[in-house]
C-alpha cells in the first residue's frame, strides 16, 4: 500500500526529532504554526508558500525572516524543505500524521465531548478518568457545546463515536413509532 505524502514527510520529521531529542519542542512549534496559518489572513501565507510562481529560495528566505529565531531550527529547516519540494499545500496533512505519531509515542488519546451545556469540573474529571481507565491512555479532552443535543453527551475519539444524547434517543423513538404505525 502506497504511503501518503503526509505520512512520508511526517515520519521523516518524527524520526529526526526523536533521534535528536527535540520531539516536544518541534511538536509545540508545529502545532502553533499550523494553528496560526489556519487563520484567515495567515492562510494566505500558505498559498504564498505553495505558489509555483515563487522560487524556493524566496520562500525559504520568507520563512526565515518571519519565523527565524521564533521556532525550533529543525522545524524551520523542515518547513523550508517542504516548500522547496512544492508540498506546502500538504502541511495540514503532514501535521495531522505527525500529531498522531506524537500522541501514540506519548500514549495520548484525543477525545472530543459534545454536550448541550458546558461540562462541570466534576463531570469533566469523571469522563477523563473513565476514558483513561477504559483505554489505558492519557486523555486530552476537547469540549464543544451544541444546544441541539438537548441533553446527554456525544464522545468522539479515533474512529469511534459514542452518542447518548437526548436528541439521538428522540430520533430513534420517532423512527420506532413511525415504523410501528406505517
């Protein structure tokens, strides 16, 4: 099975960072870089880096001028390489793969909890403790509020979704009633 570009580049970066003992620093800087470049005006910068009309040297100089001394040197060199190879438009994919490798190496599981109201501290702790116990991993919880759920919770991690929301229960009840009547 052919590997994706994101997988190839992220694996190379991950192995280099691990070898040099700079994994945490590079992960933090790459996360910050990707979050920054997803923003409206900053997203234009990725289009600049991906443009075939601009030379690799100009792109590298731009990266150095903007980020030199502000991020891990290894990451800056990697970003220059990615742009020179015409892969700047794949940075999100590279970051996603790199983040997964980082999380696996640190035994971290990213979990998203969607509720109708913000979680209380007690519920947040109970959820993270239960998830940690059932998965054997360290939980990083992201919370979202969706009033349309009415109540209950939807938990997402990996390719799994656990939906115990009131909205889903009502939808299932409505479908049962409709099937009974029809």
